[in-house]
């Protein structure tokens, strides 16, 4: 079953990637905000990455949503699950593209809505997040979303699993 | 926004959208020295990212690379289509055959069909192909397609020959 093309929260609309997302996404990818994600990256890599987002939707029927401001439509970031590696659960991302949009809980709001959808509508049992050990902001969100750190042997990367079934029982 | 990729049939081949079932052939191809001139070889993960990016290119640009399928066997034999990564001077006609599929004229047949579709449907009447000067097989395909050497330049730090294709609608009319 495919994920919804659009999700709506109090302040946000999450939708599939579009061509016009490239410039703001590129600015993010070229900034030091991607320092914990292997960046900064070039424009060319940024284009291929956004194409990756779009392609994952086509191939898997779910993927990274572009998080937009519900009032203005402005793209703010991305959130949602990927599945590259079948040996681990679907892997979450939540990123705000500009520091100006931090501090209001927008990344958590977006990620929480995708998790609600994955649990309630798709029946997924669990997702994971792999986060650089120095990325305190992202680790805090993982914990707020119910993530539990699990053993993971990958250098400076920590893994958090977020059990969705338990959330449903609450 | 969903992916609608046109299907093109030639005498021996079908050009259709990239699919996950193409992945293993792509992994094998990506790991081989056949990617020497186009940024490879790539790991299994690199091949996966490449497959996703190929699909996403259609979404972002409205055109992209098809998987070439052998009508007789149903097997994927390679890729061709129009690509414009960020930083590309203009859209480019490209082609690549998976391992063991060379020597049958598949690249020429498929790229010719892609080129005609690009001209008639998307208005790309005089496409370029950017080819490494040491990539003799690909240069041969460009020449068989009637492309002419227009310039020498660099692409991603590597030397590159820029071939310019004729307007395929003229050939189609003349045929």
C-alpha cells in the first residue's frame, strides 16, 4: 500500500518532491547544515539527491516528503522514510533546510505526522533513524518520537529504533 | 506527481520506464569497468542511488533515461535517454549497454528512437552527446547516429568531446 501523497498538520503540509524544490533544497545541501549528513555537497550532487527523493516515491510508493509551510507553501525541509537497506527498518529523515526555521518544533511535527501515517494507515511496526553522535538536535527529536538507541556498529553513527505498534496501543 | 514514462517500440527493442527489477543488471553493469568513462565503477549502493536518481529525473525534468528491453528475451539490455544533471550545458542524449549486450547495434537502435522522440515530443531537435575521448565504442555509436564533433571541453574534471546530433525529423522525413 502506498503512502499518502499529502499529509497535513496544524502548521505544515507535507507533499511529494517537485522541481521547484530544487533551489531551496540545494541551498540546504550546500550549507553546513548537512555537516552531520556527509555534506556540504555540490549543486550537482544536490540535484541527484532530490531526484533520489522523487525516484524513491516512484519505486517504493513512499519516501521523503517535502515539508512546506501550510500558510505560505514555502518549502521548509523534508521528512519521511526511505528503504535502501532491507536489513534494517525503513529509515527516517527529518531536516529543516534553514536555521531560521529552527526552534519551533517544525521538524518534530513533520516527522510525528509521518509516523502516525505509517502506523495508522500503513501498519508499519517500526522505523529507524541513523544519526551522527554529535547531532544533538536530531537525537533529541528521535527521543521525543519514542526512539530507543540500539547497538549499531557504524563509526560515529548512532541508531535509534522507533516502535510504531506500541504507539498505537497507547 | 506520478511518473508517466512513454513507451517506445523499435524493431528489436522496447524503451520503457526504469523499474526495480532492472536493479541486478544495473548492479552488475555499475560494478564493471564499463562505467570507466561515466563516473564509475559504482558500489551496489551507488547503483541503487543511481536507479532512484534516474527515476527521479523524469519527475524533476519531465524527461529522462529509459531502460532498454530486448523484445525477444524481455531482459533489460541497457539504458538510453535524455539527461540534464545540474550544471549540464544542455540536455544530452546518452546510452549505455549492460554487460554482454554489445555488438548487436542495440545502442544505436535505441538511442535513435530516443532521439526522435525527444525531437518530436519535447522539442530537443539538436541534442548533444558528451563522450570521453578514450571511449571509442561510444564515439562509434555517435558517428553511426550521424552526430558530428562540435567542441572539446571538460566535464567534471575529465576531458570530453561534444558531439552534435542532426535533427532526426529530417532523417525521418527523408526515409
